[in-house]
């Protein structure tokens, strides 16, 4: 009976550890996705025209 109880404890510990690793992986993926969307937003803003005021300088003679 003692070995069965040890087995039950070991199984419960393995299930807890697997759940912790799964949650850690989800958090890691969520952080990466958030960072990726923030980075994409910054790059999309940076991809616009350099200067919107085209007539800022006079044309050369």
C-alpha cells in the first residue's frame, strides 16, 4: 500500500509540474506576441514618408 501512495504523490507532483510548465509557456508566447505587435506598430509608423511638406525648399534654377 505504501508504494501505491508514493506513486499517487509522484503522479500528482508530475501533473502540477506539467501544469506550471504549460502556464509558463503560455505566458512566454503571450509576451512574445505582445512584443511583436508593439514592434510592428512602431515599424508601421516609421515606414511613412520622410517629409510630408514637399514644397519646403525652392526648386533649383
